[in-house]
C-alpha cells in the first residue's frame, strides 16, 4: 500500500505515526509548505502544492498511490475539493479525516459567521467590542484590516503577510494552549470578544472555556461543508482502520494487461 496523507494537522501526524513501520504500508505525508518551521510527522514528507487537481492526479499516478487520506484542517476547503476530484478521476479510495466540531454549552454566547468576511461584519456591527482576540490563523486577517477603531490581538503561527488592522498586536505562537495560559492571555489583553474558527479538538479549546468564564461573546466562523457524498471519519483510530481494511484498487493499466492474457 502507498498512502498519500494530506496533512498539516495533529491528527495527520498521529495517523502517520500509527501507520509508520507497518509491514506493507508506505506513507507519504504532504504539507502545504506555508509554515516556516512546521511540526513534522514521522516518515516520508513532501512539501508544497501539487499544482491543482491535475497535479494531484499526476502525483497519484506517478507514485502508485493506493489510498488517499485527506487529514487537512476542516477549513482547508480547496485541498479537500481537489482530493475528492482527483481520487474519483484516478479511482483511488479516499477517506477524509475531519475532527468533530465544537458545540456551544448553555452559558456560551456564540455568534455564527458564515466566513471570515462575515465575522468582520459582525465585529463592525458591535462598536462596544473594543478589544478583539482574533484566532483564525493568518489567512483572513486582512478582512478586518478596515476596522481602525478597534484593538486587535492576532494569534497565529507565523505573522500575517496581508494588511492587518492598524491597531494590531501579533502573537506568533503555536498551540496547544492550556487553560492557565489562556486565562492569563484573556486577563492581560482584557478582550471584549473572541473570533475563532470551529476547529474542534482539545488542543485549542481552552479559549472557549475562558470566554465562557468571562461571559464574553465568541464569533464562530462556520466550517465549509464537505463536498456532497464525501466519506469521512472523525478519529485517527477509525481512519487507521479504514486504511488497513481497504483493499487497493489495481491500476487500470494492470487490469487491461490481465484482460489480454
Ligand atoms: P487550502 O486553501 O484548502 O489549499 C490551497 C492550496 O494549498 C491547495 O490547492 C494546494 O495547492 C495547497 N495545499 C493545501 N494543503 C496541502 C497539503 N496538505 N499538501 C500539499 N498542498 C496543500 O488550504 P489552507 O487552508 O491554506 O491550508 C494549508 C495547510 O494548512 C493544510 O495542510 C491545512 O491542513 C493546514 N491548516 C489549515 C488551517 C486553516 O484554518 N485553513 C488551520 C491549520 C492548519 P495545489 O492546488 O497547488 O495542490
């Protein structure tokens, strides 16, 4: 088996570790190559885009990939769309590993936003929210750039390259973030509102608890939907099981040569 594992998440690294060294299984992890100093999985790693669907199709063919696992972040919408298309075109079995989203608890004050642009519009509509903690990664921060009457604390792994709001403090930090450090951050910055994606998982969920403790509103950018009928699992264990129990589809060229003999 040759598993191409589209990564950039902790689950992808866990899955690479779980499959690494198993007899008959080769795993290549793929990273987008955007982060300067990425957390690397064990085993083979390639980095950088494939060059769209056609590039990914070519990669699947040239490397005899038998299983495609999309364990990218739930907001990596383009990569997932390309994976679904390329897997269908090349008849490579695909599984998407998407961690379960967070759900609000009774005391939460969540405001739903359809996109980062929508989240910026929600913030603009609430002039009483003076200090904003933005934890959406570095992509999308530019959507808030026109909000020059607010103070932003932007937390992301590498600083944004696009325009930012004029009154911004960047915290270039990588999770996980524990409860104590999140409590300290909220106390120090005295923010009025948190903006977040619904990433799910435990590594970055402490901020939601601290927002709840402080009675703060949370603007939640909703997940993009998966393409229709895309198979997905929510845990590393389920995805590992899928890999190990899914028989490789023999490439077309082998099938035709078998027919002829
Ligand atoms: P995206 O918008 O869906 O993808 C844009 C392009 O980046 C893709 O078309 C592909 O380029 C390339 N790409 C993305 N993921 C790749 C991968 N794992 N391996 C090779 N190429 C990849 O993706 P994104 O939202 O920018 O996310 C980029 C990476 O960061 C992903 O690995 C994702 O798991 C990780 N990440 C994203 C977020 C987030 O909030 N979006 C959060 C945490 C981690 P080509 O078309 O040239 O193939």
